[in-house]
C-alpha cells in the first residue's frame, strides 16, 4: 500500500468512525422496511407491489430469522417457514 493510499485510508477512517453505528442502524432499518414490504403478502397485508417482490423471496428467506427476531417475534410468524 502506498503512503498516499495509507493516508487517505486514515482520513476516511477518521471521518467515518464517529458515524459507523448510526450508519449501521440506518442500513438495518432500511433492510427491515424492505423485508416488511417483501413479506407483507405472506403476513396477510395487501401489498400493491407483490408481483414484483415475489421474485425477491428466495433472497429474503436467508435473512428471515434475524429479521423476525429484531421485530420482536420469538418464533416465525409464518407456518410455511419454520426457522426456529
């Protein structure tokens, strides 16, 4: 790593470090909202975009367990998905 690249990385870390937790929380909140929109049809909430979100379900299932735990549900709210 060149000296200039190391200095640039140091400055980047200096400015990013105070906001790391805030940015991580914002990203997690955005992912939770996305998960809720994608899973709304399965939860019984009508979703006008269900046709477009159907193809996203396989991707969402990987993160389903951590999502429903963050939402305060001890067990999966869906009978078809038993992750716990």
